[in-house]
C-alpha cells in the first residue's frame, strides 16, 4: 500500500503525527484510522461480491482490474493469436520513418536483404529536412513564388 514511501518520509510522518496529536492521543487515532480502513475494505469487498453475484455465473472469473484499459489491452494482446502474429510483423519505427519521409518529400534507400530502408534520404539532404541555412535560389523577376498553404 505504501510501497512508494521511503524511510525518511515515514519518519517524518511519524514525527508530524506525534506533534499534531500528542503521544497520549496517538494510539487512539491509530486505532480509529485502522478501523476506518478496515470498514472501507469490507465495504469494497461486499460491493465487489454483490456485483459479481448480479452479473451471473458467466462472469464468475471477472476481475475489476480488467476495467483498466491498459490491463484489458494487454490481456487481449496476450490471448489473441492473430494479434500476436500481427504485432510480430509490424515495425512501428519503420512505418513512422516512411511517413515522415513521404511528408518531407524524400525518398528512402531501398531495402537491403529484405529489411526495411534506413530512412536516409537519397538526395543527400540532412535527416531533419532541407538545409535552412543554405541560401535559397531567387525566382525570376516575372515568376511568382510558389503558393504555401501553411503560410496563409
């Protein structure tokens, strides 16, 4: 329950409790708090058992931790053979690199030995995109600059 509290924090809490409640009232406060926590746990357990009994026998192995989306997805990924096979063939990093190269208008190097491309551009420009420090060519005097929809 308190796995993330270190020894120094625990000592600080004990000293603070002694200062606030005093050494004579502290045992009574600890008993009251433990009794309250026990009642909350009993209430929670009875609510869980009531929900399980209302759901019926087909949900007897239902766990409330499965309601957490991360736990649910992890369980589904482990149990489903098709998803496991799909996860083994899908390389997210390669897909993201291909999309980024397509957006920036770069071509990736062809695959070597059946593996994915490295994502390095063929035109020699840096991986981050065009060299912005390089002076751009000026258009002819009669030529209009290209339309940039992002700039408007």
